[in-house]
C-alpha cells in the first residue's frame, strides 16, 4: 500500500474521519428536512380532506336548495313571488347605482 502524495497514513485516516463526520452531519440534516417535508405534506392532506368534506356538504345543501326553488317556480304563486323578489333586488341595485 503506497502513501498518497507523501502523506502519512494517520493524517489520511484523520481526513477520512472528518469527511465521514461531515457526510454524517449532512445525512442527518437531509433526514430532518425530509421529515419536515413529510409532516408538512400530511398537514396539507388533512386540510384538503377537510375542504373536500366541506364542499361535499355544501354541494348537498345547494342541490337541496335548487330542488326547493324548482318546486316554488312550478307553482303560479311561487313564480309571482320570484318576480316580485327580482323586482325588489333590481330596484335595490338601481338605487345603489343612482345614489352612489
């Protein structure tokens, strides 16, 4: 076994030990980073799951509202009520535009 560039084996051994320590520190740092990324991803998944559940509930309420509104529109009195409500909303918008 030849000594590299005139260096003694002990100095090479110390250099290798320092390099191994440095690599160990870097591996530890990368492990911590990946664990943080994993925690963050799990947190985002929980948030998205909650949003999906909220949207599903909202979709059910909206579907029910549309069904009730369709029933109201099928009756003659319901149609007149919708026209009257639309008229008042239109007047309210018009007053906002005129008096703004």
